C-alpha cells in the first residue's frame, strides 16, 4: 500500500489508552524511510566522502571579552551537504553555526584562549 506524503493516522482507544501513530511515510521511496522504491529502481548510494576541514581560522579581538572568529568554509564532494560547524574553546564545544564565522563572547580579559572549528 502506497501512502501519500505526510500521511498521519492517529487511533486512540479511551478504554485501553492505546495509540497508533503512522507518520513520515514519505510517499515516494526516499532514503529517509517510508515506502520502498519501486521494483527495479537503483538503491540510493551512501555518501562516504567526508567534508573538508575548515581552514585558516582567524580570531579578531573586538573587546576584552569578545573575539570574532572566521575561517574558510568547508566543502562537501559527496553530495549530502555540510550540516554545519562546531566551535570549540579549550576543547569544549561552545556553539554550532551554519556559516563560516562566529562571535565568541564571554571571555575574560588577560586570559589566553584556544579556539577550534570542526565541520
């Protein structure tokens, strides 16, 4: 049985408090789940190509408590796309962003910081 996109069935039986949810059926054989692809169609190929490492991280001091970070964007040759960047300070993740820059606030004057960006 093929289900249309965003088909949703909700069944609640008051006496038994039973619930049945069918969601995200896809309606077209997507790799995300749902209905299987039509017979004879090729299976989707997994993206096994890693994105490139962000390059040329530069920190510009804006004040004693803020530094703006910028870097060269990563690229993805595998087709799945870049999900974003993780910004770390001292090895601990402090933020995520989808653009190749971040304003790092909350620093303490006179303290050295090491920032890292991961794609």
